[in-house]
C-alpha cells in the first residue's frame, strides 16, 4: 500500500517538475516585456497554491509594465503604488490600475479624477420654466396696462396643459368661468411675488448649472483624450483577454461609471 502511494506522489511530482521546466524554457524564449507579460497572464504560469504570495507576482509584473511603457506618455512621471491586489499608476488627473494577472478575471481600471463626476442637472424642466417665465412677463404687462385681453392670456397660461389637450375643441363655459375665478384668486394672493422669487432662485440655479456644465464639458474633453490614449496603450492587454473598464469618463453610449 505504501509503495503504491509513494509511486502516485512521485508521478505527481514529476508532472509538476516537467510543467515548470517547460515554463522556464518559455521564459528564456521571452525576449521582451510584452512576451513576458503575456506569459505571466497564461493560466499555466499562475501558481495555484493559496500560500503563494500574490504581491510577489504583482511586483514582478510591475517591473515588466515599467519597461513596456517606459516611453508611453500616459505612464510618464506617474507615481506607482503596489498593494496586495493592484498595481496603480497615478497622476493628478487620472490613474491606471492593474489587477493581479488571473486569467478570465484580470482587469485594468482607467479612472479620470474629475471635479464633477456627475453630469449637472438643470434645476427646472425647461418647458415648466418657459411657461412660468411667460406668465411672469404677462403679469408684469397686465399690472402696467390692465385689459381683458391680457388677463385671458394669463388665464390660458395658468391652464396651459388643459388647453393643449383640448386644442381644436369647443370650450366649456362652466370650466372657463371656474378657471377665471381661480386665476383671479392666485393673482390677488401674490402670484407675481412668488414668480419673482422663483425667478431669482432660478437665475441663480441656472448660473450655477451653466458654470458646472462648463467645467464638466471641459473635463470630459480631457477625459476623452485620455481614454483614446489608454485604448491604444492597453490594446495588447485586451488582446490577451484582459477587461478594461473606465470610471469617471462619459462613454459613447452616455453612461458613466463611478
């Protein structure tokens, strides 16, 4: 029984030794960083024992990455940080993060460090504010020169949605009278004052939105250029099965991952 077990273990040992001899031979044939990285990403290269220190593998890989990208603009003057899981090259505006070279789960994250990571949203829906702005102007005009015609324009704006739905249909006189009474009530209880207050708040919010959008658009123009350079620089990793993800960069389909 012991002899059979010994023979079984010995065969396993010879199999592993043969595998590593072949790997050593392949390493000797790797003439440049590109082929060395490709070899490291090969599933046969990765030692599967849980006690094998991934940090050593990452350090070794970082040496090859340094050499491979030594003349690449994206990696010039970058700080490099190694953790137990990642190699990160970073500048003020962006970072490129390589995971450990595990087949089918290896990834690179290109992150743009934006001041505004979300597309700014307009404070009020443009159509809603357009109606409110017109009503404000009509009210100012009405109080300067009161007339039935101007009042009817205000009333129509008050019930803009109702009249849009009933376009081309005959007006209901009872509904119309009720609308006029309600409009008069709102006018007497400070409608213009509320619209003026909203107008000032809207203008301040609009200015903030426009400033934020200008910064966002400028940053995304820069982010787009970085992505184009990263697409080109990381093409090799994509070819050997790595997943490249972008964060903080507005993609062509309008999505942005944070």
